[in-house]
């Protein structure tokens, strides 16, 4: 009897220990359940982090359910061996924990689905934002605009299909969890509105693309005018950099014609630049035109500077040509006058005349030579007013010729005076005395004098 009592006491003590162990294990599960409920009630705002947490919780709840089920089986088996039923307090606790774990598992499962939907909604939203932003951007060129719109339209269609599939999936999900599905439906409604707005942007962009055809025409016209202006600028630049040839009026006139031709071409520049500015304004509706605007501004400034430089140079050339023509005319007149006097002084007919006639002729020439002074002064005046750089004047052929002619005029006048003096010394005042002399003496004397003068002068054609 005593042994039986001790045995029952030992069994009772063991039963208490077993129940304490069961309660201990269940209390751990209950604590985890409470902790998980708080987590689910206050989820982290970061979707990726939340999905990771839910994945961990899902794994834990499966493990805990497995442990609780195993514990229940052990308790059932234990009391079955004792030919008794599972105590109600243990049975109730196991049932309570199992239900709680089931609820947690369902909640985690639905939350995972919801967050997965939310994540997909977020992805679509970000894609739509990116597409909308790109639709609002202006492409750098027409070809790029076409390619980009085509690509964005495909992306937008893809988002639309994904959104339709997502909406259908949320409706199915709503049959199992209406509350969470309601939240998702609200988010999808906003997403659908965003998709609609983005589609309107796409339509606007397509309308812009229709303008691209016109833009292409504008761009071709712009480039055509740009090519003309660039070629004109290169021509004008090379002309402005070239050294002016000051040698003669012929060279100056040739350069004047070149400068005038370039200026005539530039008359179209102002109109072209205005037209290009209008086309840039039209192109700005579909293209990025910042670089074109900068290019146009720089081109306008550069062409204006070149035009001004050409006008200044042309004025200098015209002034130089006018003064050069005057100098050349005076030099030519002096040259002709000198040639006439030289021709007279060296004429064989003059040598065959009598000394008196030769003297008279030379005296007449001396009187005519007085005009040389005025001609020389005119040449000097033209030289002083010659509109060419001072440093090039010594190297000008016309200036060297003018100096040589002035020297020859002075020398010729001096020689003529000497000839008159020689003839006066050789002339006898009485005609009878001249007749008694050798009749050929006069001719010889005259011829000798002319020969002497020619040798003395050493004159040739100017």
C-alpha cells in the first residue's frame, strides 16, 4: 500500500513536471505570437525590409506550428498509453496556440501577398513616373525623338498590361481578404489614373512627333542657310586676313571688286539669320535647341564683325584707288610731256636746222618746260595725299617712277638750258659773215651740238 502511494506520488510529481514543461514550451510560443502580432500591427515602412521580415516570420510560424503539433501528438500518445484523455487545460492551451499560430500564418501569408502586390504597384508607379518624365523631356535630335517615343510607348503598353493583370489578381485576393484587398484596390485606382495621365502625355508626344515632319523641313532649311553663312564667313575671313596689294589702281580695283562681291553676298545674311532664329523657335517645340541658339548667336556676332571689317577695308581700298588713280594720271601726263620734249631734242630734223632755228626751237621748249614745275607739283601733291600705308609707299612702283620722272624733268630742263647756251655761243650775229663760212659748217655745228647733247643727257624712253 505504501509503495503504491509512493508510486502515485512519483507519477503525480512527474505529471506536474511534464505539464510545467508543456506550459513552458507553450509560453515561448505565446510570447512569439504576441511579439509577431505587434510586428504585424506596426510594420516597417520599407517594403523590401518588411518582405524580408515577413519571410522570416513565415518560416518561424511554420516551425512553431510543427513543434506545437508534435507536442500535441506526444501528449495525446502519452495519455492514450495511460488509458485516459488529454487534460482539458493542456488541450485548451494547445488548441489556443494552434489557432493563434494558424491565424498568424494566415495573416503573414496575406500580408506577404499584399506587400508583394504593393511592391509591384510601386514598381509600376516608378516606371510610369520615369516614362512620364522622359515624355516631358525634349530630344537632342529628330531621330532620337522617334526612337525614344517608340521605346516609351512600348514600355507604357507593358505597364498597362501588368496593371490589368495586377488588378485581376487583387480582385481574386479580395475574395479571401476584403480588407487588405480594399487597400490594394485604392492604390491600383491611383495607379490607373497615373497610367491614364501618362497615356495622355504619350498622345501629346505623338502629336509633337507629327510636327517632327515639319521640323525636319525646318532643320533642313536651317542647315542650308547655316552652310551658306559658314561658307561666306570662311571666304570673308580669308579675305580679311589677306594682305592688301597697294601696287597700282589695277590691283586695287581688282580687290575692290572682290570685297564688293563678298559684301553683296552678305546682304542675304541678315534675313537668313532672322529666318534661322524663327526656325529655332519652331524646332524648340520638339527638340533641344540650346546649342543651336548658342551657335546662332555666335554666328550672328561673327558675321557682323566680318562685315564691319570688310566695310572698313573696302573704304580704305576705295580711298587708296581714288588717290592712286589721280597719282597715276599725273605721272602719266608728266611722262608724256617728258617723252615729247626728249623726242624733240633728239630729233634728226632739229639737227638739220640752222643754229638760229635750233636756238629758237630750244628756247620755245624751255618756255614749255615751265609747265613741268606745275606737273611735278601736281605729282608731289598726289603723292602726299596717297591713301596707302606709309610703310609701303617707298616700295610702290608708281612712287619710284614719279621720283625718277621728277629727276629726269629737272635734268632735261638743265640740259636744254645748256644746249641753248652752246647754240648762242656758236651763233654769229651777222648773216654775211655766216655765209662766207663753210655753208656746211652750220649743219656740222648743229649736228655736233645735238650729238653732244644726246651723249650728255644719256636719255632713253621713260
